[in-house]
């Protein structure tokens, strides 16, 4: 482990810090060059979470907040694999999930969008990858919602994710989008990603993962930063 | 394989990532109390400022202490003055370097998170620390939490004359 060096963020696919079309980057993006840090124990380690910390329904957002009935909207099942850039699957890593409900409304107190809350849907969950790096969770397809960035600005349907990976260089917070969404080409948060990276944020409809008479399937793989280990090296 | 691009944490992360702090009925996996008070607890607090000097009320900080294997997470939306507060212990020195906490900073308006470090003003090792010495002297103080009577104060400036040093790791 001590000889491993993790790759830096790949500028070909990662968004810049300042992207003026996404207006709140203007006052919040660092302006001075980042200082390159030699990776040490701190960068090559990170928190580890265990299965036992998760609630039994954390992976099922259609059931984890039921009060008096089923949440409204289209049930979906999202699955995939977490890899690193070397193509190695990442087992036992935590994935945190949050999203709007089917009407495009977040439970968050700051969200004032005039669309109904769903008493049976919180929109938060989490799961872990298994020994092969695979994950799966159930939810309701989130709705689009308006935001104040510019006139008639609407966010495409999306699910927020937070991943930890092997260490703090692997930390990833991102959003997954849905295929064919016409709002993508108007969304400055999505368009902040360089063209080469954009398709990597769009899930694929997956008929094989679709559950008969229950939920539509989508596949979304994550790729965390890799390292200089050769494919033959045992880690 | 190509890295999955980062996207902003957005303004509505609280019920997913810091639910108990924001009083949502969902269990938090991490909070801001990393050690109990009897474990030589220290308090680190501060605020995050944007390029116009406004306090940012919707940032989220994570701190990582590799020496003691401690992790914490806190959003700036619940304290009256929108500060973040961590109760932890002083990290020890690793390889003779000055002790520090690693910080990962997320917020609406950041398409990708930022990394910085919190050093401590009462540590002699600061004067010989190779990371601190790598940084131009005029900016070094942005990484050093100032010891006050009851806590260490560490403010983060995203921009401006006092812009905090952020790292590429």
C-alpha cells in the first residue's frame, strides 16, 4: 500500500471549479492554483463503514419511510458496479443516496418548490457494494424541478450519490441522470462536465434488471480514481 | 476505465448525509462528535465564506484524522452563525510532521469537492513541517486553526486576499 500512488482527478472528464453558467460557482470556486500534495497516510486511508451500520430498509427508498401507504410514482431498481480506473471492482464500499420525490420536491426544509411532498417518501437511502463490487437499491423515479439559476431553469431527473472508496482521494459525490432526458442539454450542472465525461453520468435502461410487474431497471456503474498498481500486482 | 465525473452536492444534501443534525428521521452514519469529552476533547469551529465575504450556510465538511482513525461530518446549516463545529482529539504527529486534520469540503456551487487541512497554532512542529513549508509564507496561516480560550478557530475563505489553500491530492 505504501508504494501506491493514486491518479489525480482526470481533467478530461471532471468539471472545472469555475463554470460561470452555473452561477453559484462564481463566488464559491477557489481562484488560486491548488497546491499539489504528496500522498501520505492521510490521503491513502479513509473511513470504513460496515454493513451492520445500515438499517434493514436503507436500500429500499420505496419502503423505508412508509407512514400510511406506498409512495407515489414509478418504481425503479438501480444497480451496477463500483470500479476503480484500473478496472478493479471495489467491494464493501458505502453508497449514500438522496433525491427528490416523483413530483420533483425534496424533503429538505429549504426546498420551497410548489410541488407536493409525499408523506410516504423521504428520498434518502444507502447501500454497500458486495464482495464483487456490485450494488442495488429500489426507489421512485425522481421528478424534474425548477431552480433559480436562470429563467426557466429546470434540473433534469437525477439521483444524488456519495461514495467513499478506498481512501479520501477516492471520495466521489455525483449525480446520475436518465437516458433521453431533454433537460440535459439545458442543465449547466450537467454541462459543466466536459463532453467526454457526460455520457458517464447517464444511466442505461436495463430490461434484464427490470422486475416483472414491479420496477423498471437502470444500470449505473461508478469509476473511482485508480492507482499505479500493475494488473499483476496483488493488492 | 474513465473516472465518473463529480457533480455538486447541491443545497439539499442534509436529509441524506447529515440527517440527525438537521432533525430528519433517518440515522446518521457520521456526526461532529468524534470522541467523548473525557478523551481530551478539543473543539474546532469556524465558518466558510464566499468571494463577497458572505457566510455560506449550505456547506458540508468532512474531517479525517488518519492517525486516530476518526471521521466526522457536519453541515453549516444548523448553528445560529452558520459555523461548523467538530469535537475531536488533537491528532498526533505522523513521521515527525505537524499534526493536522484532513478536510473535504462540499457545497452548492462546487461541481467538485475541495481538499484542505487544519493545522494548530500551538504546535512547534509547524515550523518544520514539509507541507507547510512548501506553501508560500503569506498563505500558510490560512491552514492554521488559531487557539482561542475554549476552541480552535478555523475559517475557510473560498476566494479573496485570505483565500484558503486548497490541495490537489
